[in-house]
């Protein structure tokens, strides 16, 4: 065992000696490796940083270069022409703008003149109306601007009270007293609830007829003037015929549905125009409300007074047989219109459309007339010169439209 231990020691010494020999043999190579590695490690950071910096700079330059190119492309396609146009406008553009504006104004005038010349289509209007018959009349000339079945007869409802009110104004003084019979007091609405056996001023009853469409007041006035309602109805028919409304037949003073009673949209417009010639009638129907002598407030059923611009007055009506009826007069800068509808389901919208249609048509006619007027004026002045020369045997010249001709 001791000998083995010695052998192991000799083996270990021999191995270590071999290791030392190998170490010293390889030492120069190790030293060289360390030196080279140290040199490399010492030099690498600066070189690596420089390389990294160059790489980052190249990568940062490339995107910015691409973006700038894109930006320049976009600017060249959008902003550069605008700048060029701006420079051109600064130098010459104002002339082009003036020319363009004048061209546009000429075109707009041509379009406007062509529109004036175009007739107003009534087919679209007809589709918008619910009335069985309707008419729009120029109150100044009597010319029909629009009509749909204007002579179609139908129940007039309370629009016939235009005759009741007109005849009452002509026949009675404002302070005349009117008695109320049982028949008058028992009339259905609309009414002002007159009391049987009492008397009322004619002024109050006429306002009740024309503003509140009161049936009891209508019958009371009819009995006062005609002795009975049927007799007064005959007077209404005769008055209508004298005024030119030959298709109107009255059977009641109220317009309540009665067999044989009828009127037309044309006749209603004619009758209302005649009634509006009476100053007292016109002033009454223009009021929105009045106060009676016995303290009752009467409100006008004619909503057009505050719904349709230019309304001077009107009369409404409604029964199941007649449906909604209306007749009224309207005034604007273009002139005066008469509008009547019968058998309507949407009376106020129908009236508003007809009124706007009528005034638009008159405006177009006036615009077209203005274009013709200069030629007509020149022809008229030429004729005046010829007439004066023939009469006085000399030469004449019109100095101004507002001055008289003077002999030279």
C-alpha cells in the first residue's frame, strides 16, 4: 500500500511536470493572444460607435429623404399651381375675375329672363290641392290666373253669408234694432246664442255674421229685412244675379245644406269682389275680432288674416255636404287677387298655395312686361311726335317722359 502511494505521487509529479512543460511551451502563444485580444478590445468601442453612428445617420437620412420627396411631390401637385395661380391673379387675375363675374351675371340674367318667359305650370298645383273646385282671379283686370272646375256647382256653406252681410249693410243702419224669433234663436252652430224675444243692434249682428259666421244672427237679419228667411233667400238670389253670379241659388240665409241651394267658385269670387267695393263691408271683414255693444267678443274665423300675407278679408264655410269652402281677397305689391275654393279637405293649405301661385304669376307677367316696355314707349313717343307735327306743322322733340313736348 505504501508502495502504491509512492507510485501515485511519482505519477502526479510526472503529470504536473508535463503540465508545466506544456504551459511554458504555450506561454508565448497565450501572451500573443492576450495582447491581440486586448488591442482589439481597446480599439473596438470607438470603431463600433462610429459604425453605429454612421448606420443610424444613414437610416435617419433615408426616411427623411423619402418623406421630403413625398412632400415635395404633394406640394408640387397641389400647392405649387395654387401659388402660380395666386401670382397670376396678383398680376392679371382681377381682369379675369371681372370678366368671369360679368359672364356669370349675364348668364344669370338670361336664365332669369327665360324663367320669366316660361308659363307657370298649374299641373303641379292641381296635384297639391284637395279642393273640388278652385279659382284665382286678378281683381284688377278680372282675368282668371288659375281655375279648376270653377263653374262646378256645389253647396256653398257659410260663404253665402257674403250676400247676407252685404244686403244687411245696404238695408239697415248700424243702430237699427233687430228682434230675435224662436226660429232664429234655435239655429244650430255656429252661433252667438241670441236670446229669443230680445232685440240687438244691427251693427252687432252683422259683425256676428261676417266674423263669427253666426247662423242665429243671419236668420234674425233675414227676418228683419225680408219678413222671412225664404223671402230673404230669394232676395239673395236676385242680388247675386244682378252682380253677375248667375249660377248661384240661395235657399237659406245661413248656407246650411238645403236642396237646390248652390254656387260656384267663380260666382263666390265675383260676389266677394263686389262686396269688397263697399267700404263698410271691407272694413268689417278685415278685423280679427270686435267687441259687441253687449260685451261679447267676436273672433274672426278667417285665419288667413294672420296666416297669409296680404289678406284683406274673407269668408269661411263648412258643412258635411259642402266640406270646407272659402273666398277671400289679397293685396300685395304685385296687385290684388281673389281666391275661392269649394269642397276642400285642407282649406288653409289650399288657400295659401293658390295665393302664392297667383302672386308669383303676376310677378312673372310684370317682369315680362318690363322687358317689352322700352320698345312700346319708343313707338308711343314716335306716334306722339307724328301727331304733333301733323297738328302744328312743325318739328317736336320729347325732352323727358315727365315733361311736356316743346316746340323747337
